C-alpha cells in the first residue's frame, strides 16, 4: 500500500458504481510486484512501472500498461481483461491520447470563425439595408399616378393646331389596351407577371449564372420584372449598372406590389416605356410606327411593339429590319408557347411583312407657328414648363386658320413687293461647282448635285431651289418630288436680275413655278420684316397673328415682342384725352411753327394751315396741332390715358411722346384701338379662350366677360335700326328747317319694367378708360381718315364702315396702319429688325395700308355690314370745317361746328404755361430725350391759338426748315 494515488489526473471514478457500498477503494499490491488501486470490484493495476517500485518515484513509461480485472473473483462483473467471468469493467493496455483532437480543434475554430463572420456579415447587411431603405423614394405617389401627357392647342373651331410635349406620349387606360398588346409585352418582358410578388428569383439566378459564363466585357443579362422596371422608371429614374441600383429596384418592386394592383402596374408600364422614334408609351408608338390607333393593331404589329423595350435602337425597323423581324417572330413564338396565340394565327403573323408607315407628328397648323408659340409662352408663365409640356392640358384658343392663311399671304406679299422695289436682286443663294456649261446638259449630274444642296432658311414651301443651267436664256432646273424639271425665268425677272448681278452656270436660285406660260419667277427672302394682329374688338380674342416673314428663320415674334415707336398712330389717344376733357372735334388750334428749346417740330408736308379743326388735324395727321393740343390738355393726362388703355406701360411726360415717341408692340396697339372701337371699355388681347386639365376641369378663362341670367328689358329696339353713324344719307341728319336732328339712342324705347328671360346676358366688368361718347367721337374722326385722309389706300373697295389711322415714326423707320370695323381690328407694322429708314416718303399709308386693306377685305367677307353704334347723348352733325364738309359727333353740351375762345394762360389760346405743356419734362433737344431733363429755355417760343383769337405773332426766331419731330410723321 502506498501513501498517495498513482494516477490522480488520469483515472476517474466510475460514476455508474457510485452509491454501491460493496465497492471500496484503496491501494493494494498484487502479485508480480504490481501496484493496484482497489475500487471495490474494480481494480486498476499498473504493471511494468519504471523507477522506484516502492512508490518513491513512480513514473509511467512506454512499457507500462493498464490492465483491468477482478481482484477477488465472483460472479457480479462482466468486464474483460481479468480472470474471466462476470467482473466489473476495467481498461487495459498502454495510455493513449484522445482521438481526433486536431480535427476537433479545427472544427471548433471553423465554427467559431463562421459564427463570427456570419454575425459580422449580418451587421454589414443590416447597415447596407438600412442605408438603402432610408434612401428609397415613397411609392404612395403611384396611387395617384398621372402620366406626363402632351398638351394640345385647338383653334377656334376646335381643330388641333399644335401639340406641346417634352415627350410624345398618348395615355391609354388599362381598359382600353387590347389583350393582344398586353400579352405580347408580357411574353417578351415578364411571363410570370401575374404570379410573382415583384421579383422573380429564378430569373435572377438564371441571369446571374449566364452572366458568369459569358465572361467580362459584355452587358449583364437582365432579369427585371415589369414591376421592377416600373420602379426604376417612375421612382429611381436611373439606368446605372450597379448592384445598389438593382437592390433598390427589387425593394421598391416589392413595395409597389403591396400598394398597386397588377392592372395598374401594367398600365403604368405600357404608358411610360420608351419605344423609340420619340414615342413614349404604346399609344404614341402605335402612331409613330403604324400611323393608326392602338385598337387597330394586329398580332404582328403588337409583337413588334413588344420587341422594342429591349433596345429601340437595335430593333429600329428602318435601320435594322432583319433584327426587328427576328425579334418580333421570337415574341410570336413565346405567345404561342404560353397559349396566348394559336398556331394558325402565330404563323400568319410571322409571315406578315414588317410594314411600317411614316407618321407626321401634328405640328403647328400652316401659319400658326407665331400664334402657337405665343400661347406656349403664356402657358409656361402661368403654369410652368412641366405642367405645360407634360400636364395634358387642353387649350382652346381663338385662332382662325382661314383668316391666318390670308394674313400670312398678305404680309409676305407686301414684304416681297417692298423688297423688290427697294432692295434689288442680291444674287444667288449658293453655287454648285459640279454644274458647268459642259455638265449642264447632263440631267443626272445636276439633279444629283441639286438634291444634296441645303435649302435656305426662310424659303417658302411653294418655292423651289433651282440651279442655273444656261445663263443666256435664263434656263434653270429644279426637283419636284425627286423628278427633274426645267424651265426659263420670266423675261422681266431676268432683266431685273441682270441689272444687279450676272448669272453663272451652277448658281442656286429660289424660284416659284408659274401656272401659266411654263416659266418660273425669281424669288428672294426679304430683309424687311413685318407683323400683323387681327382681333375681335369686343372680346379681345386674337384671331390671327403673324410675327415676321418666317418662323423657321426667326422665332422672334415681332407682333408681341418687338418694341417699336408707333409714330402718328399714337395721335388718336391724344385726341381721345381732349374729347374726355370736353373739347369738341370742331375746336380749332393754330397750325403754325412752334419751338421748345432746341426742338423744332414740323409737319410732314412742312407747311402751315393756320387755324385748323381737330377733325382735319387728325385726318391729315398734322403734327403741330397735335403738339399744341397735347400742351393744352397736359401731357400727363395723355400719359394716363395711354397707360390705362394698355398702349404703353410707362409713358415719358414729354411733348414728343404725343407724336409717337414711345415704344409699344403691335399686340398692345391692337388692344388699344379695340378699346376705342368698344366704346372706351378696355380690351385686353387674349389668345386663349380657356385652359382645361386632363380631366376636363376649367383652369383658366379670360376675366371681364361672363354670361349670366338677368332681367331682359321689354320693347328694346332691334339692332340695326339706327341711322348711319358717320355718313348719313341725305336728309337723315337734318330736319325740315335744316337744323341738325337729335341723335337717336342705340337702344330705342325701353319699358319701365323688365321680365325674366332665359336668354343669357353678357356681363362686362372691364374698366372704362373713356366714356362711350368720347370714343365714338374719335371713331367718327378716324372714319374720315380712311375716307379722305392719309388712310385712303387702306379703305379701297371696302364697303363696310371702317376707321383707322396711319403711323410713321422718325426717319421713316416704322410704318403702321391701325384700323377697325364695328367688330374687327387689324394692326400692321413694317420695318427692319435693326431700325433703319424704309426710304424717303415711305409712310404707313403707302406701305402698311395696302396690306391692311387686303387683310380686312378677307376678314370682312361674309360678315354683316355693321355700323358703329351711336351712344346716348351724342348728336351727329354735318358741317363745314373750312377744308370741306364732314360729319362729326357732338355731345349734348357742345355746339356743333363751334370753336371756343380760351382766355390767355388757360386752356386754349393765349400763352401756354409750363403746366399746360409739360415743358418741365421736355428735353432741350431730341438727342437729350433719354436724359429727360429740360432747361429753362425750353419754354415755347410761340403760342397756341383758337380761331377767334387775335393773330398769333411769329416766333422770335423762326426755325429754318424745321424738324419733322421725334416720333411723329404722317
């Protein structure tokens, strides 16, 4: 027995024997010199121990072994390695190391690393996911999805004249999309669309494996579902090839599927997808490629449209017809495999030729470019670019296509007439080196060279670009739909051209084939420009507008954007101010020389009439009377009328402004003249009748006029029973005694009571700039301008009652004619973009008047001959002005034909004070007008006078010759 256990760290007590008292423990010596630890029936025996056998230095060596056995025999155990029999278990043999220790360590380490890596990856993934989710746009906006749809402009007769769009898109609701079109796109893009939840994992895995096998340098294979494409198009707006974008796309697709039904998702997709040729959505693509609505497409055409989303460029039927056809047939095969198309129909569609039809996008109607562009600018100002170009607005305008055609033709012919008489021929527009005297006879040579020559900007559609073949006889050749033609220039044109330039073979000319004689007329683009506006005098609806020679060559609208001096066409507003102050048309002012400082205005004719009635002065556009009148009534009063009526925004308080030394536009002047024709009530020009949103709700319509139910007076005289307002027939204006008769009212007898009528009443809330009587007085005076004055050429062969005024600015830079009938007003302007003289004696009456005449003849054709209504309290009187018999309108408190005598220092005759003339704001000279100030020497050197005053002494220093005056001519 030894004093300590031998294998205290290697041999453990068998827990299975715990609790059994028969098993005792202790050390003992066994035969053979071995030492054993007795554990009841279990004996651990150590044999072959090396070292001190007495236990002093016991060590286990490689020769030592453990044996199991039974110490005392018996029948209780069944172990092995002892004396046999049933003995307690025992282990024998030498000590061994634990099995698979290294593998277990490696496995434990691997598991730990995997767990750590998984946790780390989870954190990273969660961080990335949180970042992606936080940056994702909301999908709630898709609930109220409204596609960007082009806006449409309609004429006054509801014809489409233009479309406004950043993207050409025709929205088609889901219910209106044919099944064949839906099935074609699903077969091509997303066959499992109706079953997946936004993404297709199988397709993603298939695309990933395919991309790995294809190698680098090739575009990855797509696996996006239609829902993912909607998320990308509508919410992400990016086509970047990145894992981040694909992850966002997938997350959004899952959310979209939770928010929208499948039908809505498919509707968005089919209306948003770009299909090439400028077409967005299937509705626009059906028009672009087949020129037909969506419901008229057959299976072949629907399959072709479905081929385009993959690559509109590579499957363009014009550039790559074979690729487009193969892709179409593949889609037809897929439709047949999926059971969406029977075999017979699929085969018939495959055999069908891919016949596309060119589609011409509805552009501005001929001649409407200026009008449409002005409407577009107004819409952008009201609603912004996005809503204007993508809001699906329906804009109903006042545009009259037939009248616009006449306006455009009249303006262009007028510009060509002026250009030919003043500019001469400026030479060929180009030259073809390939065409010489020797090659001119070879039709193939010159026609091929001519086909490649670009057309000059601004060349009219009815003109042809021609090449000179024989300069001697003026033979030229041109192409008509690709077919060569030959003809000779008109003899008069050939002679006119040779005065300025010599012709050479190969010169390029612009010609216009003539219907008679088989010849062509020479044409050239004028350098002079012009503008025209025609509008309704009562509503302000602009019926026609032309802003220049050609919208193609210049989009600058000279009718609404060009600020030009109106010249003498401004004078009616000076006279209107006088009428408002109670001065009658028969009032006389002195037509004699006058000077203000160094400014010496004069009449166009440079003569003096002496005492002259306002009627005659306006009819013949006398500058000096107008200046005296403006000085008498006060230039500030004139400025107020001009600003209130909308002619100018800020008028300088200087006398030259009375002669038209202000800036305005053709459109503004048309509105101002319409206000006079409308009885003094302000008329604002409008191009738009109303604006409706895509749902038909009215967004805007002009203010001032409205229809309402109101009491209708009984016994109202029918319109048209009034006498002629200005030139009554013999005996109409006088009674038996020869005295002027009282003016009839325009309404006739009105009963004291009124009855309710279903007839709507027009309510006019627009401000009155002047009284109706004063406006009618100006109309009466301007009728004589056309009948006998400076506007005679404008009134030729027009039977309708019309009134108007010429206008010519300083140095003949601008030529105007503004005039109106009882229901239409037209203003014509002619001039150069960079102000320069139109030529000596080129006035508004001679240049603009004939154009106005031609336009108004067409505009008034078929319209009733309405006279200007005579307002209450006005009397029409025929009298002798001293320069002929005429008819004027007089108010009740005015004596017809009389001219008052004014006291000195007060309105009328006598010395004009600074308060009368506005001289405190008058510059010393025309060159100082921009500075605005005036010196003390700017007081007038002559006086204005009435007819009954004493003769006015001549000014101390009579100006030699005199100036025409800033702004005013004729």
